[in-house]
C-alpha cells in the first residue's frame, strides 16, 4: 500500500494526463472473516444464493461549483467516494472513470478490481465508505488540493461466483486517508487516493 506524499501532488495541476503520479495506493481491504458457502452449509440446505444489492447512482452535488475553493474540493472528494461505493456495488465503472484523472493509477486499479469481480459473476454488498470531518489543504504549488479525513467503512459481503464463496467482511476505520482533487478546465477531477503516511 503506497503512501500519498504531498510533494507527489505538486505539478499535478499542469494537466491530468501529464501529471506525475503519486505512489500507487488504495484503501486496504478490511480483514476478511471465514468464508461461508451457502450451498455447502448442512444446517441451511434451503438457503438461497446471495444476490447483489446495487446502490443508486449518486447525484452530482448541487453545491459543487467550478470555483477553486477548499469547500468545493471537499464536496468533490465526498462525491468521488460515493462513486467508488457505487461502482463497487454495481460494476458500472463508467461514472467513476469520467471523474478520474488519466494519471490516477490508484483509480485505475480500483476500476480493474471491480470489473474483474463482476465479469466473473461476483459482486460486493456493503463495505460502503464515508468521510468523517474532511479537511482540504493546498498542494505546495497552490493548484491542487489534498482532502484528508478518517474513512468509516460499513460491514459487507463479497461473493466469488467461481468459488461459490460468500465472504463476510467486517467494517473498519481508516484514519487519515487522503484524496487528491483538482479543478481542471472547470471540472473537478480525482488525482489519487491513499492511506495516511506511516
């Protein structure tokens, strides 16, 4: 798991496609409890196979404007996290890809993970993330923003269709997570996301 370093975001403002990419990183997966395969549980032979519980596509925040302020940076980051929850619960990655900068390798890995899960017939329920008391600070060049907050992740399950395996995943608290955002040509873009520095 990589570390988001403020200096790595310096220069991201030049353009999304040409920006230097911070160390690749993504939220650590919560500890997985022992898996349960419904079809193999002798005490519940009639239990139905698990089914997905997709979230609705989040609306674009009404208050999020093309003004380069800390308040808007936080609104953008919160919206991007809602889109991450959405694609995790649906496999529909297009809305998230639309807001991810071309330089965002952590975004690309997150998309690939969801595509692979749903392509093989699996899905994820729950494990939704939210930000607690987010704060935005400028990068050293004064162009992009780093939004820092604690992430709260709910309980959830993940189903592996190839293994017919349902994993129960407990919720988690991720302290000091960071997300890089930038207003590029009047559109907010996600630059990266990472855990707190060690």
